[in-house]
């Protein structure tokens, strides 16, 4: 039952009860039960304001929770993208090896170091936004692109 339409349902129930024949000796118990059921529904609908308010609050809370879940999901995807980017660039430009074939040293160009720094900063920004969101401040996650 859609609770926001409760007032119209209560009115419909009252109209149905008024249309029922009064004191008809031919009414069997099924009709009396139906009238009783309709009367109970109408009575509950009359006092449904608290239910309507609670349903409205629940609906808004559910909507906000769903938005936050979507934001968190996008932030986690962004984190994965940043990690992938960091793993791509976080390697030396030139590697030298010793006689046994083991890595002796690696050298980085200035551009490579800049790309690594930017990738680490992007990852740190996303992780910071996720941490703040999980602590209750969703503004940084909303700013992520």
C-alpha cells in the first residue's frame, strides 16, 4: 500500500461503508466481515499520519544512502585507476644489471619522476577523500572527477 495516498484511501473506505445497505436481514456473515474489514482499514488510515511521516523519512534516508553508496563505489573505482596508473609509471627508465643478471641499478628521467609524483598525489587525494567519507564528510568524494 502506498502510504502517501492514505487520506484518499480512508475517504474511499468511508464511501464504501456508506454505500453498504443498513440493517439488511439478508446480509450473511461474509458481508459483515467485509464491512468490518473496511471499517478497520478506514480507522487505521485515519490515524496514519505517523506512518506517513515515518515512511517519508525512511524514503529520504534510503535515497541518501544509495547516493553515498554510488559515490563510494565511484571513489573506489577511481582509486583502482590511480593504482593502475602508478604501477604503470613507477619503474625506472634505464635499468642496469650485474653479471648474474640481477638488477644493479635503475635510473629515472625527470619526466618519469614527475609522472610518479603526480600518480602518487592523485592516489593520496582519492584515498584521503574515501577516508573522510567513511568518517562522515562526503564533500571530498563528491569533488572527485
